[in-house]
């Protein structure tokens, strides 16, 4: 990790250590948990966080923030974001955010203990880097994720052998609209 990227993560970490910010994120986490519990077949649920929650303290490159709750025992499969650099923190629970290429994954086990070193709680994933969340069976995993594109522009790309270019893309908020 470059010193510049470490500095970015430390800045985001300081923001998420603020009890005021954490108190504003917790109800969003609970709403997303409720949605995941209601959708028995889903491996994860998500919701954007209004940037106002952070009181104008976000770095200029952060254009959206999200809560994701991943179901205990889930392996959501390979994905990447062709249009965004993702910075993610383990908020509640733990999981393995694997990076690399399908079939050649590098493990990055993240925990939610605020006393753990930064690298055990955060991960930085540049645009177009494949990643894959794998959650243990001991509990759901809630994460807070920051992206460099606005919420309505965030693209998820997954491998798709039936597609001409080998991948399939969707926008997270468009999928939310289809679910309703």
C-alpha cells in the first residue's frame, strides 16, 4: 500500500471512528440487515449512505458511500468495479475480502475490532481489480464501502461465460429498483 493510500484510509478511518458518524450509520446497517433477513435467497443486501452523514468531512474523491450486509456462510462470487476505486471497512463482524483473479485469490481477512491494525480492518481495491467476499458461518458481515463514483453510477461487473466479452455489468441502484 502506498503512503498516499494509507493516508486516505487513515482519514476515512478517523471519520468512521467518530461516535456521531457511527450512530448515524448503525440504523442504516439495521435496515439493511432487516432487508437481508426478509430476502431469504439473497447473499447480500445494500443501501447507499447519504453523504451528509459524514458532515462534509469526506475527501473530494469520495462520491458515494454504502452499507453492505453479507449473509453468514456466503461466497458472493467474483466481481469488480470498472469505474470506481473502492475503499472498504469491516463495520460489524468479519469476513475474507479476497482479491486477485478467479482461481488465484489472495486472502484479506478483515475484522471489526477498532483496536486492530488498519490493514486488518480496511482494504483498498483499485478499479478493475477482481474481488470476492467470503463470510464465515458465525454471523453476517456488515461493511461500509466508499467509491469514487456517485451511487447511481456504480457498476458491478461479474464473469459471464455466456456473454461475448466474458462479463456482465449492472448498476447497484438499478437492481434495487427492480427488486421493489
